[in-house]
C-alpha cells in the first residue's frame, strides 16, 4: 500500500441514531473506521491515520495523523452524537491537518463518512474539490443511510469526486442498508482494497480453517472433530498440570494423571476407529474389540511416541512420560512370557 497520511472524518450528527445499520449507524461507522485505520496502518510501515468528528457546536479533531492505533480507537469511543454535520468544514479541517504533516513524502488522503443529508450546494462542493485537487489531496466518500440513497446526496457527492479526482485517486462508495456488515462491504471497495488483508486480521472470519493449535502436522478439526477435541483437552490438561507444578515449587515436570490417561486412551480409540474402515464389528463385540485395540496400542512405544508428538503442549522431557514408555516396553515381553507359561500349564494339565 502507498505511503499516506490519512484523515477520517466521522459523521456524528443526530441522524446517526438510526437503526437501519445494526446496531446503529454510529456503531456501524465506528467499526468501519476501525477496519480502515487498521488496514492503512498495517498496509505501510510509515502510513499515519487521524480522525475528526464533523457535527455539533464545532469540528473536533480527536487525533492528528499518527500510528498509535490504540489511541485512535480510544478517542473514537468518546465521540458523541450531537447536532448537524458540517461536511465542508470537515473537509477543510482535515486538509489543514494533512498540510501540517511532519513527513512530506506521505500522500494526502481524506476519507469522509456521510450518514446524513448534505445541505451544501453542488457548486460549493465542486469549488472545494478543485482546491483539494490543486493541493494533491485525494478524497474517498462513504455515503450510507436509507434516505441518503434516495435524496440529492449521491448527485452532490459525485460532483465533488469529479472535481477532486486525479488519475482515479478519489472514490465514492454508496453502502445500502441491509443485514450485511458495512465494514465488511468496504473491504472489497477501492477505499480499502489494498488493505483488505491487513484489516481482516481484526475479524477471524476472514481466515480459513486450520489445524488445532495452528501448527503443521496436527489434527484438522474439519476432518476429525472428536479426535481434535480430545487432543485439545489433553493438551490443556498438560498445561494446567505443568502450571500447578510450577506454582508449588516442584522443579520437575508434572506427570500424566488418570484423567490424561483416559483422554489418551480415548484419542487412541478414535484414531484407530477412523483409520480402520475395512470391517464393521457387531454392536456386542465392538466394546471388547475396542478395548483390546486400545490395550494393544498402549503396549506399542512407537505408536505412543507418534501420538504424543501430535499433542500440542506435551513436555517430552517429562520423566514420567519416559518411565511410562519404558514400562510399556518391558510389559510386552512380560506378557509374552506369561502367555507361554499359561500354555505350558495347559499342556501339563492334559
């Protein structure tokens, strides 16, 4: 995104109480300002953003252009609804703020929100537009509101954009009312097209699905939601155990408790059930076969190692885990010896 100094002019007139945009025009505008500011700031390392409100007794410059996003949003929440909007006064004040920007390499841009009827004449708007064009100021106007799509707002704003436009650097965007979010509709418009990716970081819905924990090689909850949930619970149990161990002053890692063993067994059962689709056991035999499969898997150190590797948050340096794996390695030959002994006892009894 290009290097810019941006002033956002907000409409805080009485018309902003209207509920044709959920939950109100003012709240929809504030959310859109949030998206725009975030997109501009994250789109270029030196871009600055400020904003002012145009209605009331006087035009209020809440924040001059800066990169302090937190301060910008804090000032935005303090803006109150009052009086009528002074559109031309807002334009001229924003231009003055941009004219005094410290970094003269920044391009100048004004973003105007219009949520109320414009009282100005077309000639007035054209005169201001030509002056801004002469001073290399780009202007984007966002017109919204049920009545503002039917009155003279669109015609007047189109005249302003024609006067200020220079190589397609200025735009008029009309946002109709409806169940949609105004801020999300702006992402596909020229106002924020280049900053859509940056602005989407404010809304998780813009990200695609991912694996549990966000790492590669983990379980995709879209493919196996039950196993993903079990592994997530297991990881959380491990973190809680580690935290309680640290708070008690124990230098060693926390061992796996009985609840974790149950979760681990459940994970193994779900994993094996999802992979083995060749035969469908009868309802009566399913519990016994599942338990036998779990027991067999628990005696396989390689399988336990691979499962632990897929669980986020498990400390592989945990001595209790190593003891468990060593015990599993010793149990398998022991079971074979017991089986051999039982066979000899049967032969002797015969």
